C-alpha cells in the first residue's frame, strides 16, 4: 500500500469501513509514514470541523412560522381522538 | 452549539401527534435551517427552495399520523424534502427552458460528480508530491468553533459539486449514518463513501490553506443568492 492508496482510503479508515486486510494495510503504512499520518489525522479533523458548522448560517425558523403553526393547529383539531 | 445532533424519540413523535405546539416549534427550529441548506443543493432558485421547505413542513403536519417510525424522524423529514425539492427543481428547470426556448445540458440528480480533489498530488509511484505536514492544533475543537474557521468550512461546502455537498451535509454536518443517507438520497453505499471522502478532502484542503495563513476567510456573507 502506497501513500496514494492511503490518501484515498482515509475516510473509510476513519469511519471503520475497511475490511481487516485494508485496515491493517493502512495501519502498517501509518506506522512508517509521517506524511500520511498527518494527512489521515487532518481528514479526521475535517470531519470534526464539518460537524461544527451544524446549525449555523441559517435562519432557525421560517419567515411564516405563524402560518405553519396555524396549519399544525388546524390539522390537530381534525384528529382529536389521536394521541 | 452542540456537536451532537438531537434524536427525536418515540415520545416526541407522540407529542407531535397529540398536537403539542412546543414540540412542533422545536422540530421546525432544529430542522428548518438544515433543510433549506440541503434544498439549495438541488436548486439555486430561492423561490423553489422556499416552496420545497414549506411543502415539506405541510407534508410533515399531514403525515405525522401515518409515520411508522421505520426511519428516524429526522431522516423521514429529510426524505420528504428531497422528494419535494427534486420535483420542484425539475419543474422550475422545465419552465425556465420553455421560457428561454433552450434545452440545457445539465443533468439534475446525477450522483457521480467526476470531482477529483486528490488529483495531481502524487508522483507516478504513489508518493506525495508535497508532503502533508501536521497542523499542531492545541485544541482543534475550539479552533473549529471560531467564526473564522466555520466560514472557511462553509465556503468549502458551497464550492462542492451538488451530489458531494448533499452527502457531506447529511453525513458529517448533520451526523447521520451512511445507510440513512443512502436511503434519503437514493444512492449506493459505494457512491456515498466516494462522495463523502471527496468532500472531506476538499474541506481538509481549505483548512490546510487557512491554518497555514494562506487565506483569511471572510466571515460568510449572508447567502443571498440572486437568481441568475
């Protein structure tokens, strides 16, 4: 397994989607290659950074929240027996 | 902002069915932004996006009583959005072409993006051309929670091909599992893994440039996309 293989397999390695052989191959390579070790770690950090933008830059609620609540209320009234 | 998505449990679903307004308001509060963001990967037309999200909420209101709980509530809502947005985007596209009298070559819904963010980084023998070097972050989580780092990541997301962006948004931003995401988007697991990896590679690249001081991100401009 060379650096290019490892770079392509980085996400599968991080997400534990590799088979035993693939996983072992990457692991062996990382023991010997500090560049790939840095790279795989950075892909892992990229995943973490993506999680950090959850819920940002978007309005939390639609402009017509009131209308939506009214629809919700109307629908609930249609089904009083449901619980 | 927590890094962990909320799961809506069976009790929450019962509250929605019973007409609990606070529960519905919370659901909308949590999911409206992510839904709009995902819808944007299907269309650039603001009115299409708005209509799709609106219709999704109405479908949720009407459909919550027949929701069987086979998929988590969040996935169910996202799947409704994807259906509505695909339909509306195709309709709007047709309309646009009729008006313009032309037929485009774009292919909505294509799952293979042909993107190759690792291209050119290796010698013929598979060695790095430029060796990646560590970032040396004392507290990565704190770094990524800064407005500047978030802007870098968001710009990288916006620059991704659409099919890639959808997978990245659902998997890494929303934190869903791959099976869930494949069901929502109707793609294969292999495809999903490839797209996710390409997306992460792009984000890694953007962060690398940023952390080495190569580019300062502008705190994201409020996305007011004008129709082209």
